[in-house]
């Protein structure tokens, strides 16, 4: 019986070592994946920041153009109304 117990004990030790190796490999891959995700997030944040800056520039340009257009329309309206009162 002792021989069977020794064999079973050796098998369990081997199984424990195998499980430990699988666990360590799995944790190493998870660590690599986390680092990869962090790098992707940094790149995505930079892209988002660039897009937000571009959006801000476009918004400012549109606001400036609309203000100039409204000022021109107000000037033309004033000139037309001022010119008709003289007639």
C-alpha cells in the first residue's frame, strides 16, 4: 500500500507544479494584456484630445465667421435704412 500512496503523492506533487506553472503563465499574460490596454488608452486619449482641439478650432472659426457675417448684415441694413430715410 505504501507504494501506491507514494505514487499518488508524486502524482499530486506533479499536478501541483503543473497548476502553478499554468497559473504563473496565465498571470503573466494578463499582465501583458493590461500593459497593452494601458498603452492603447494613452494613444486613444491623445487622439481624443487632438480631435477636441480641432473641434474647438472649427467652432471658433465658425463663431468668428458668423459674427462677421452678422456685422456685415447689420452694416448693410443700417446703410439701406439710413439711405432710404434720405430719399
